[in-house]
């Protein structure tokens, strides 16, 4: 039999066998793979273990976690939180949450819960800060984050039966019907509150210090006002008799001149004058000294209170300086015997300044130079432009100021200790007044002394 014949037979035979068999129902049975069985087992195991895993996660969460019913009864607390508060979880379950807090804060906490329950679930997260009362913990302050969640009706009703006699939150019937649960996370903020308290304390202390300083300043202002009033009254009382004395001295000189040709006697050298002429000179000089003392003192007081009015004028330096020096010579012709010279740089710009104050400065420096210079010594007054400022110099020869005294010569009532025979008594206020006037004019003053020479340098801005 050929290969083709075998195929036909086989085909026909197979067809007969199929037709002769009894019909049966076919079922599809899936073949179980080992990997599928493993995944199914793992899923089942995880599903069974998930509540336990979640519980362990909840217990070890590094925060104090509570769930409460609407009356404030603790339904659950995590292990970590209970330990932080100094309890075991079973000691807190079914207890009122209010009892964990200071009695003075319980009413405020109750009011906060009441307001929270008026809101809808899942919509409000509230931050509170309350003082804790748990003797077994060092925590004093808790920050509470609270939120309302829908609860299990059966669970909450069973728990509600376990709270008779406890301090509960006031809850309405509508809240009970809703079976709500309050979820809370609590954070220890004791250190923050203590730092905050230390800061309020510091702030209070600062306020007290500020009030004390303000009170002292007001008292000092009052004392200064009284001092100014006193000095004004005393100066007035002193100046009035001195003015009368000066006038009487001048009238006495006129009368003596008419009777005894007194002016000729005063023109003689001191060693040749009569006793009356010497006494008259002493009286006249000391009266002037007292008048200058009072005037300088009052001027210093006015400068200290900054009430001195300034009158600014344009000053042509060359003409002004010559006039002031000649005026000084005329007033002190019989008092000083020094030689005054003026050196002025050409083409100096004009100076915007208070002429009265500037004249007072120059006269005081010239007086000081004459007092402390020997007779017939040379005194030079200069003016020049330096660094866009006018610089005046008063230089006297024949005397030096000790280097140890240079820093003190502008102090009030300070006099340079010296055995110099030409030294004359002064008020001790002249240079202090000069320095104050120059500062008010926006200028500076310096002094140099050495090599038998003393130089005062005054620099003033052009405007």
C-alpha cells in the first residue's frame, strides 16, 4: 500500500471513530501555576496582617495621637503618646480627655471642642495650645491639631456606655446621631512656650527699663530747666550790680581826671603810677573779668541748649579781619604791649558766616595770646584758603603749652598751671566758648605748641 492510500484510510477511519463516539460536555480547567499560587498566598497573608501592621505603625508614630468621641471620651491612644504622657494606653482608654489638662484650661478646651463640632466632617483642622496636667511627664504645653471624621455608629454607642461619672464635653443630640470621631495629633511645645515666656519677661523688663530711662530723662529735662532758670536769675542778679560797678568806675575815672588829671597818671608805666592809679586799674580789670565770666557762661549755656540765633552774612575776609584786629588794638592799647601783625593770602573768596560769632572767636584767641605772651612779643594773625576752607591762625611767640595740658585746654573752668610771670588770671571759659562756637559754625580748631611758639588753627567752611 502506497503512502497516499494510507492517508486516505486514516482519514476515513478517523471520521468514523468521531461520529461513533457518544457526545460529552467539555470543561475548561485552568492549570494552576506555582507563581500564581505564591502571589495569592502573599496577598492573603498581607490582608490578614495589615490591621496588625497599621496598629504597630500607629503605636510607634513619634507623636501623641488620640481619637475621641463627641463627648471627649478617649477611644484610642498610641503607645508612644501614652508613654510620653506617663501612662499606659489602657489607663487612658474610656477616660475624659479634659482630665489631662489644667483645670483652668478645661473650660477653654471644652469651648474649643464645642466650636469644632459645629463644623462639617473632613473640612476643618484646628490648632490649639493648652497646658497639660500629667504629673508623670515633663510636658507642660501641648499644641493640638484636631479634625472631625465620620465614625462607626456601633463602636461609638458601645463606648458611650462606659463613661458614666466622667467629666465629659457638652454634646448635643445632633452630634450623637452623627456618630462623629475627633482625631487629634498633639505636639510638645513646652520648650517653645518657656522660651516665649522668657522673651515676654525680657520684654517686660525692657519696658520697665525704658520707662525708668524715660522717667530719668524727664527728670533731667526738668532739672535742666530749673538749672537754666536758676542761672538766668543768678546771672541777672550778678550782672546788674556789676554793670552798676563798671559805670561807677568809669565815672570815678572821669571825676579823678577832672580833679587830678588822672588819665595822664594812668598813661605812666605801672612802676611810676600812684597808688590810687594802681588800685583803680585793679578795680577796673577785675570788674571786666567778672562781667566777661558771666557773659561767657551765659553764652555757653545758650549754645548747650542750641537756642542761639544765627545771622549769616557774606564776609569779605581781608577787610573784616583788618577791622577786627584794629578794633582789638584800640580797646586794649593800655593793657597789652605785644606787636600784632596780619598776613592775609591774596584773592580769598568770601565767607558765609555769622559775623558776631566769628568776631567773638578771633577776639578771644587774641586776648588769650596777649595774656600768655611776654611784653613786646610778636603775635601773628593769618588767613588763607586750605582744602576749600578758610583757615585762620593766631600764633604767639615766647610761650609754650605743655604737651600734657593740650588735651584739656578747651575744658570749662580749666586753667593751665604755670609759673610764667606774664600769666594773667582768666575765667577758664574763653577757650571752651571758642570751641563751642566753632563747632556750631561747622568748623574745627586745633592747637600746636613747641619751639617757644603756640599756634591756634581755625578752619571754617566757605558756606
